[in-house]
C-alpha cells in the first residue's frame, strides 16, 4: 500500500520496480465531470516514462 497522490505513486512505483507496462482502467468520464474530478489514468499516461495501456 502506498500513500500519496495516486498518479505520482503509480509512476514512481513502476519506474523503481522496472515495470514493463502499466495497465489501468478508466470510467470514461468526459467534459466537465472529468475536469472537476480529474483523471488518474490521464495523469499517468501524460507523465509516465513506462508505456500505459488504458482499458475502458
């Protein structure tokens, strides 16, 4: 279990543990809902050096 901001913790864990691929699920929110709530998957995709597969 990790404590912190989810996207940052996922990225750090993947890089430190030599993970080949991050697989994440998404709720598929769009528009205002995504803007207000934020998206962990989107942040991971944008900032990770490790390839990310997002499944809806």
